[in-house]
C-alpha cells in the first residue's frame, strides 16, 4: 500500500470579525518554495501510484477519443473583407493552422467547399501555424489574432506559461517581404487593429491579473504606446473591440453587476472615447451599432429599472443619453442575452423555458415605422429536438446576407449553418465528424425536474444509451454541475463523453441556481447570501436520480470545475453519502481565504458574486458556513480526485492542495493531480487534453462501477 504525502502542519491564524480560524496548510501557497514544489511532485507520484490500475483503461479511452475524431480537418471558412479565413488541423499535430484564401468576387458569400480528406484549399495562404509557435514550450495558448482591414498585416498574441499574459507580435502577410518588428509584452487577450491598420489597441493587466488599462500602439512608429483609458475601480475589467460596422472602436468596463461602454469614431483613432451611458450600480448594458433610415443608431440591451431579464432599446448614436425607443420590452419569461447588428438585419439571442434561442429581424432601409417594435419583424429559428443549444456563430462581415449559427444537442454533433435572411433558407455547411459507428438513434436525451428543499423545481438534463440503460433501473451515472456567474450549461455533443455512454453510464447535468438557465432571477437566487441554493439544488438533483432509480449512491459520481469545484467541495460536506466519487477540476474550495485577501488575483472583482466578507460580518459568517476547506470533518467522504494547474491565475493551485491535505487528515481517500505547466484551462494541445480527459473518465468509470471495456 502506497502512503500519501503528509505535509507538515504550520498553523496560521486568520482573524476576522472576532472569529479565528487556524489554517495548518497556508504555507503551501508559496510555489517558489522548494519544499512546496517537492510536496506537489510527491502528490503527483502518489496519484500515479494509486491510479496505476487505470493505466490500460486510460489508454483505451484516449484511443477511443482519437479514433472517433477526424484529426485532419478544416473549419468552415468565414468571410471577412476580401478573404475567407479558416483553421485546419493535421493528424499528429497538437495545434491548429490558421489560413485564408481570397474571395472570388464581391458577391461570393458561399464558403469554399472543404475537402473530405481535410487537405488544404487551393490558393491557401498559411497565416500562423500554432505548432511552429509552440515548439520548445510545454504550454501554448493563442489569445489574440487579427488581420488588418487591408489584409496586409497579422497580429497575434501568445502565452507559453499558462498565466494568461500574452506577447503580441506583428507579421507582414501581403507577400511584399515588408518587415514588421513590433513586439508588445505582457498583454491581456483580445488585441485588435483599428480599421486603418495603423494602430493596435490592447489591454494590460494589473498585479491581480485584472485587465485595467487600454493602450494604443502605432504600428512601426517607434513611439511609446499611448494610454487610452485606465480603470481604477478594482471591481471592473476592461476590454476593447470594434463594432461589426467598423464605425466605432469600443472600450467596455464591467464588473459582475455593472457595465459602462465608451465609443470612439473609428475615423479618428487618436481621439477621445465618449461614454454611452454613465455607469449606475447594478445596471448592465451592451451596445451594437446599426444604421436605420440612413442614421447611426445604437441598439442597447439593458436591465435598468424593472427590466430584470433585460430589454432592447434604440438611441441616436450622437445622443445616446437622449430619447430611447423600446424595441423589445422586458419579458419575465424571456432572458434577452444579446443582439448582433448587420447592415440589413439583426440577430437576437435569448433564453426561454431553460433553452437558448435565436431570432432574426430584418432592418428596413428606412428604419422601423413609428410605433413598430422588433417583435413585428422577429422570426425565431425552430428546431425539432426537445433539448438543444443554439447560438450566433462567427459573423464578422457587416454586409453579409447570411447569419451563421451553431447548433448542437446531446445527440447531434456541432453543426454550422448559414441562414439566408431574405428567404429563411438554411444551408448546413458542416457537422462535426464522428468517426466509427456513432448512431444517434441508439441514444436518448430527456429532462426531469427535481424538487429542492424550498420547493423550487430544478431541471436536470440527461443522456444515455438506450440499449445499455433501462431507464428506471439503477445505472452508473455522472452528474455534472456548475451554478455560478449566470453561466448556463446547455445540452451539447461531446466525442469524449461517448466513452462513458458506450459503457452504460448516464450523463446528467443539474441546472442549479446560480446559473442562467432559467433567467436572471435563477442566477440571483444562487449568489451571495443565497449561495447555499446552488449546493442544496445539486443534492436535490442527486436524490431525485436515486429516488427515481436512475442510479444509486454506489454508482453516482459528481463532477464540477472552477466555481463548479466549489460546488463539489460543498456537496462533499453536505451530502457525502449520495456519491461514490467526486471529480473536482481546478476547484475553488478555499473561497473564504481568497475573498478575504484583496491582494490575490481577481479577489475584489469577485465581491459582487460572493459578497465582501472583509467588510461584512454576515457575509463572512455565511461563507464560512459553506466554504469546503473550513468545513471538512470526519464523516465518511466518497473518493475524491482533485485536478489543478500550477500556473492557474483564477483558482490558485494552493486551494485544492490544502483541501486534499485536510481531507486526508479526516480519513478521506483523496487524490491530487497537478499540471506543472498549465493554467486554468488545463494542459494545452488537443492530444494532451484528450489524454487528461481520458484519465479523468477512467477514474469516473472505475468509481461508478461501469464495465471498463464498454460494449
């Protein structure tokens, strides 16, 4: 029997609001300490030894993922200006290759047909090969990618550490041999050119990894970069963008509950940005530019006043704080999520009955008649499946006559479709290939409703294979949950998940409060001093599946990551007897320590989500009552696997490291797997990611008691 590593206890006392908490493992926070690094390596060695019996199964699942995936393939080309842009992958290579081909003329709106074998398109130009850029690095991530409007210069930003700080480089791609030596270090993701291509706009981050400053860089100018805007309030993130019309540059400032947008005429890139609506605490809004009746207008989705689920208004671009015209009034049953404006139409994204929706409205050249609303011209796209996810895809061109959407379900692989707005015709451009004998008819998806402790009905989405699962007879089950930041976990297809379903495992998602599935109030009722609803909802979902004989406690595994990892830690304390295993990925399991320290990355930003325990004793007491680390005690935990990354700047590795150590102090069988060269998203490279997913799924299969060989 291999013994787990036992870190030394070095008590640290944390005192707030008259309460003292003794933390034996806070010293593990110093990742530069050789003793800490040695302990983390020991944790990996212990986990490897304890899971050695899963090595064959892990390799089997990895090969299943690989053999089901079309490794040499192309994305559907997307038109922007005079080029079709796409990414292709090549068998054996970890990363994508970014390419383009020229359009054949101004009316060329049908993307080139991609070869079945995934080979390059005729006249292809390779812009960036991520495999070349990643050579010599254990980690690689592309955070910025833009081409100047004239198609002559490429901008790209890469991170080779996993800390989400990117180095921007520029490259000539017009074939002239023109040298562009500009390099910008330490940026956030999302840099872009202005329409002239003369300037690059980008963000930098503060010591807490918060994007707090927007800069303007003159290409090839040699002068110091100019600070465009700085956000001193630590609750706010900044981002920079460009309207689809290329009419305005945009700077957006946003906290978790408040936003503020600034616009700048793109013809004057060195000018001053002006505020659309001044920030008001608790008011969020997004801005889109549209031309109606020959006039510049702004479409604004907002939640001001009683518009909890947001409404859509139109204002004059030159007087945004002037008269408003309501285009879509607030609907308590519909959560309006956004609008995309084009020259001749707008697309709306919203949620109704727990599922995402997309609708299209044409924009008459003269504008909407007086008294008319967007409801008068809206056409919702309908779909046959009872559970699905749909959203607006890549649509960068202002004048395009089609709307590209993405569609998927638990049964239907991701499908890219162009909708011809004038006629409503749908042109399917590509469906994610699934190699082998995948047949959606062998699987079923359904939705059930659990009843929470307070009587609230909580939706659960399920998928399973009908010839391996007799619904109502307990089967191995993986129950996934998240429940924070109004993030919705919608039904979607997954090739790796087939390795679970084909072993008779039911996959279920508990759409708990704190998420956004049922509208803004579903989120509000699962945050701050209502956060416990997230945990009790998940426990209610588990009990529902057990009571309906979908599964049993000895066959039920829970899974969640990041804020969903907090959910995993909380339910481990709240309802450990319901599960045979808990998979916690980059888990936020020491939230109180993190939220109490404003010097830690992103802490102040999080106060709008969790509350401020530093200033509010009620918040402190509430968080301490559910925080996983503080509430570990000896009560018979299920097996736990925690997976984290050393360079994660969002959820620090120390949280699961401390948690696992304390769990073992109380008799739990807990494992820690830490990626020593990765960030919040885990390892980079598709093969590495598949192998990590295969390891996690092998552990799930084992804990759920499913047959390891599948069919």
